[in-house]
C-alpha cells in the first residue's frame, strides 16, 4: 500500500507533486491504481528527455554526405549470392525450425474510420478476411510447406491488447496452434505538458499515457518472456513486419536466404522512392553505418539531391520489413534503455486543476517514443533488399477517398498479385478480374501451378480458398 507521503517524496525532486492533486478525493482502489502508475515511471529519465527536448537523440551526424547504400534486388540476387542460392538457404532455415515472426499490431483503425484494432479490419477483395487472418494464414502455409511450426509473436498496445486477445480467441487463432501464438503488449510513456514538463493527468486517478513506439518491442519482449520462448525453440532469425501491409511475403525463403548467406544481423526491405517527399523512412549510409532517417527529419535540400545518373541520391525507402538475428536482439534487449527516444508534439486531453477535462485545439503536449530501426546502426553486416512495390508493399493507412494507401488500393494490390501469377502460368485472366486467394489454398506461384496444372479461363470474380 502506497501512502500519499511516500509518493510525495518520490515526486517532489522532479516537481511532479501535482499528480496527487486529487488523491484525497479518490477511493482506496483508485489511489492504489494511481500509485502503481506513478511508481512505473522513470522520472529521472523523463526529466532528462524533457530538458533535452530540442536536441534530437537519433541521427547525430551531418546528412550532407548521406546516400542510400547499394541494395540487393529481390529476384535477381547479387554477384556473390544468386536468387536460387538464397531460396535454398532460406528453405533450410525454415525446415530446421529456426525462423519466427513478430508482427507489430498496436495501432487502431481510427484513420480508417474503423472502431477496433487495425488488424481486425476486413481487407479481403471479395470477403471479410482481415489483416490478421491473411498474415496468420501465410505463416501457417509456410510452416506446412516445410513441416514445421513457425511461432507468431504479436505485439499489441494497451489500447488494442484486450480486443486483440478476444478476437483471436473468438476465431480459434485462425488455425494457429495455441502454443505458437504469443500476444504481448508494448509499454507506455507519460505525456508531458510542452511548456512546463509536468506529467498530464487523463483523469484524477489516471496518468495520460501513450505507447512507447515500435522500439518499445525490445523491452516488451523481455518483460513478456518472448526472448525466452525464442531461445527454447531454437529461433535464430526473427521476421519483423507491421500489421498494415498484407502483401508482404511473410517468412519468404529468398529474403531469409540473403540474410543468412550474408551473415547479416539485420536485413531490411526497401522500395525505390519516386519522390523526395515520399512518406517512408530513408535508409542512408552515414560514417560507414546504415541508419534510417524519418521522412519528417530529412531536409528538403538533402532529399532532393541527385547522383551522377540523375537519380535520387537517397532513394531507398524503408517499408518496415526486417529480419533480426536472435543474437542481435538479445544483445540489444539487455541494453534497451540505450535506444533513443524521439519527441512528438501532440494534442493530448487532460484534466485541469479543477478536475475538468480539457480538449486542446492545438498541440499542447510532448509524447516520447522509440523506433525499432534505431537497432540498425548497432547491427553487424546489415544489408538492404530492394523489392518491387507491386510485389510486397501495399500498406493500408488511409480512409477511402485519400490519394493512396486506402482500402481500395490495398485490395486491388492483393488481387493483382495473384492475377499476375496466374497470367505468368499461362492462364486466361480478364482485365477486370478480381481474385481473393487464401494463402492456405496457394501461397505463391509454385502452389498455383500445382492447383491448376491445366490452362483455364478465370471468371470476373474468383475466390480461391481451402473451405
């Protein structure tokens, strides 16, 4: 049981005693809930972050000489590693059970006008198959191909955790074995008043907290036992993706193979930018190290620079698809506090001195978050793999009516991917045909060739599934 006196002693050195302003008005349960929230905050760290809020913790070098590094084209290979050799190496790792998948799924569907975790959004071109189901079916199908179980580590946020757990339970995990699914929740950081640095209260008994970013995955993996589970299974390579891109080739053999044969600790997929202002992270080489610079942190004069061939010097846009070596994750997880925090100015509702809820019209607060790509400069022998966006990048970010990354563009990309595979196999596909294919029916072109050994003409709408 925490007392007001004890908590005051904890808060006073940091000028945060206001968090106890409503203590005497709370019942015992609410008091202890607030006390627990207070004790979980590292106020010394928070004070340091606020004091240095005008200094970016991430990129410290000048970007004047930054360029994108050379990337290995997927499907083509490099002078050292052929695409066939890569696929073989990846297949061996999958057969050996050395591969796991982590999906970052803490986001809500607010920007889509959808009430619920983003992973529960129905995105199937012809059905209500959700983002979660598509990714899980790819994982199951890949495991079936190699006679092994591929574990899924699914990271939620406090806002989506319970709903995600309930969704998977209601759908029997879409066929994934219970022991092969670990749902874990990322941590939080308090929001502070931008002018004073004081922690905001969302309610008299509740601190205004927000998720600590996808970089919080490291500490959360340790806290929830994910690292221990990986070690017990012999997982050596962890395939990382975000929930909003259903076109990803989850745990694909070729990508895994390049990572393994390059003896890389961290590999990242990129697409070639069409515009300097494309809203993707920028993979750059700085002082002999690879780093990712957020699009909002890249000065226009740097992003618009051209190389000797008249192409963008910084061309490699990160799509947040990585492979981490387990050894790297263990090393960095033990030093998770070393990952830098980034600040963001946000509008954060709060209760004022009288206990009234205020909803500001302009940014009033600072939020702190970590980015998982900050691990990149810490990795040995990192590599990047360039993919064709049509083959693996169709994120769902915006509501219908926006210029890009909408439900319509994502559904079209999913349909077109299978249409191209079937056309390559010699089948007749109408120009306006729509396809929805369960990965359990056909994961890729090889599976489609087995399913349809004889040339056929497809209809306008084609739903191909095991059921």
